[in-house]
C-alpha cells in the first residue's frame, strides 16, 4: 500500500472513531455518528481531477466513500493480473482528507474476458434467450468460471486491503436480484435446481405428492426431466414455481455467502454490507440474505417521488436485522431510466432525513458526479457533468454540516414500533404467480392501504417474518398470508392467546408450504383462531365498488370495498361489517373474535377507507398511540427515533408548499438550536428535527 504514512492513519482515526462495529458481531444497537458520503468512480475520471473531488467531498462533510464495485476490468485487466496502484492511491488520497473507504467487490460487472473463458456466462431469460454480454449484472452464478473468477478477485482484494486502516468494510457485490438477475433459466441453473429438489424431497414420489404432479401427467421418471420454468403455453405447476422461487433466492444467497466467507476469513476486522433494491423487489428472501451481513443497506431511488414507498422500504430494512441500516445509494437528482426529471430544491435533504428518521445511520449518494461516459451518462450526480459545484452540491454540503451537529444526538436511538406487519416471502412469491386481478400483480398491493394508514397516523411499524417472536407488539397485522405453515399458525395463536391483537386479511391461509390449496375451509389453518370461514370470494372489476356497512361498535357508517371481496361465515366470531350490496349482499365482510386474552379480526374485503376505519378501531382497542403527539396531515410525515430516555422527532414535509405541524409537547429544534412548542412551520420540502424535552 502506498501513501499510508502514520500521520495519515492518525488523521483518519481522529476524524472517524474506530467504531465498535468494525469488530464483527459486537454491535451496539445504534452508533454514535452518521456515515455520510457518496459512491465515487475514480476509474472514470483523469487522475488530475481526484484531488479536487477529494477536497470538495471533505468540504461537504463526507467521512465515507464507496469505491470499486464496478471496476473489475481496472483491477484485473486480464485473468490473474492485478493492478491495485490506482485503488491504493485513491484510498490514500481520500484518507488524507479524512474520508474512509467502503470497498465494493466488483462481481456485478465482469470484464469481457469472462466471456472468453465461458461463452455461456450470461443469464438466460424466462423465454430461453441468453443475455448478450454488455450492460451489467447479467452473469449466471451457476457458471463455474464466474464463481471461480469471483472467488479469486474477492480473495485478492481481501488480501490487499484487509489491513488498510482507511477501509472500514466491504459491500459484497451490488444489488443482488436487480433486473431479474436472481432468476436464470439456463441449463446449469436447471441442473442445480434438480439437485436442490433432490436434496429437499429425496424421492420423486415425495416431489410428485408435494406438487400434485398427477395433474396434466407431470409425473417424472427421472430428476433430469424437471424443467426450469421457462415460458410455455401457460402457467407452470404452482409447486414447481414456488420451489423455483425458493431455489433462486437460495442460489443468490449461496453466491453471497461464498464472498462473505472469504471476507470473514481474510478481513475479519472489516464489516460486511450489501445494497439491496427497494423492499418492493421480492426475488430474494431479504431476512435470510441479511443474516450474512453486519449491516444491511439499500438503494433508495423511490423516496424522492414516492415518500410512502421510501418509508416502507426503510422500515423493512431496519426490520431485517432489528438495527440501524445504511442507504448505500441515495438518489440526488434525475434518474437515467425515468423521464429526466430534476429534483426540486430541498428534496435530496428531505429524502436523506427520511432515511435517518427511520433508522439509517449512513447516507451515501449515488453518484458523486454525472458521468461523461457509459450507459448512465444521464444519471444526475451531486456534481453536474461539468464538475462545477451547483445547487445539489450546496444542499449536500449544508446537510453534511447539519449531520455533523446532529450525529451525537441520535446516539442510542431508533424507531420503536408497537405494530408489526408480517412479511412472508413465500406468500409474496405465490401471490405473484396467481394474482387473479390486474391490480394485484404486485403483491405489495395488499400492504398499501394498511401501511399508508399507519404512516399517516405517525405510528411506527416493524416488518417481521411469520415465525418471529411477537412479544412486545400490541398489534400484529398479517396481510394476505397466502402460504401458511403450521409454525406460523402456532406463533400467531400463541400471540393472540397471550393478549395480542391480530388483523388478518383477504386470501389468508389458502396454500400449504407446497403451494397446494388446503383441504379445509379458508382461511385454512387460521380458521380456528379467527373463528370464521370463507364461503366464496371474487375479485371485482376496476371501478366496481361494493358498499360495506360497518357495525356501530366499530365506528358505524359505510365504506366501499373494491378489487377483492370474500363472503365470510362467522363460526365463533362476531360480524364487524356486512356487504350492503353487490354479489355478497347481506353477508359478513369482516369479523372479530375474542380469543384467550387477545382478539383477532379477519378483514375479507379490500378498500382503503374500509381498511383505515377498522384498523383505526383496532389501534384504539390495542392501545397503540403515536410515540409523540403531533397534529400534522400527510404529506407531512412524523417519524420518531427513541432511546436512552430521548425522543427525536422528525417533521418531514413531502410537498412543494409550506406546511405547519402542531406539537403537543415542548421541544428543542436540534438544527436551529431554538426552543419550540405549539405550531411549527415547515418550508416546501422542509425538515425540522425536534428533541422532545
Ligand atoms: Zn444460469
């Protein structure tokens, strides 16, 4: 390593405390400061520019920069010939400016020589065509060459940088699952799928039974006959499709684990992370993937335009490891894949604060400067194409100064939720295969009205897998828990009987672990706990609204159902709402059952207002209240980080108009240093950070 004199090490150590989480597996719940920086591609720029960039980064308050994740050809120009000099130099230069490095393993963008070594290294799509070499992230992890070359470059990088004091950790690969990457339909993946099935089922008879292979004569006489579910004349067997989704998630996990194992062995003092796509992308089981890493990160390209979707993703990733998370790519301007739309002044600061409010303790912007070369030329950076600092740089620099003041105030704080949303990847995968309605092709649709309602009421929420420990949650919501395993039913039953409140919604309990419809009235294994069975169900055409009358004990009035309606037959439950027209007129649309010391609602119809009213009633019954009292209507968001007796309240105005919020507490504005109470003003896209006193 060049350029790492003792004085430089001292400079960085002083600027960036050697945090406890640099030692793997010994994390405090929160950190004493925020990592702040950008993703930088020195390989795209002349060396003569690097020093200017480092100066500007330092002036913007950066303490962390991500390097290298797209630079494989510069690190290994030809197989086994490495060139570290440029990376050594830029790490040292940033180090000199008080900026640490997060190194990306570069396996998301392989050099062309990989195709010379394996002409079949690229992905095969569902229609059987093979991706051309080009773009990025289109390599098949079943390629022995790709795996071996990935192993070698990661080992070589780890040996080179494990003891570099400026390198705090590693981002393993980049955006697993992006662009369909997790599902390759090549013959190697097909063979791997067959081996995976053999390990899972042992005998073909067991597989036939699990999948119901007698249907359409799909009984196999040899494991080698089992297809990858490439496009055919219609849908594949549901059992095959669900196992394929599991296998593909496992396959990516296996590739990630290979890299993590190398880094844990060779670079044990550096942390490991990964930048997932938004939570709404569901080809991977993010709970299991997160287990590989010390801290999980995600790339935020949605919050600036869809703040409610950004909030959901933040909550989902905080929930993965029940600790703070990182935003490893924060959008800071127009995106190259959408209409080129500049962000309004204040939007970058606002989106960054939203992440911090939901538990992020690192914000890295993508990217430092708009590129002059490559397919992402029109993806806006902090600096524009000409490299001159403009309004985005000023916004980022000002935010850096604010975060330097704010960091210590956030120590030991995170959002604390009393409401949990159950998230089952197997259910999402199965629902995606059988949406039964054009509006339900995205299974997150089942979460939208519920999450939005909680967000608007300023109520924090965690996401949990179906078998998570639910102790401490006042309300657990399980939207469309389509694939239902006995362990989940036992968990939810135990929770309710111990005093918890459960809300289950449409399409719950239809499927067993093999994606077979259960041989019992819906909601299947949950019917005894919910005290209700489903007689019939139907999707509703777009625009078709069915009136639902809500019982006076649940607020009364009427609210429309749309998209999906179920005719419920209470067995040991009371009717909470009835259809006042339509296909199931007079029948129950929602029920409530007191069970043990708790209770459970089944909501058999979709509809935003209907959901909001019944959820509001459940929140009140369960005693769930926002952590602080603030009167503010969406698009003003209120999010709270709590801990060590402190409550830090973030007021986020997601609109281009000035808004106000009325505080029900006295506080101190941590950015302005002033005492605040009563009504506070929020500028367009403005943020206030108030500590309740
Ligand atoms: Zn493949």
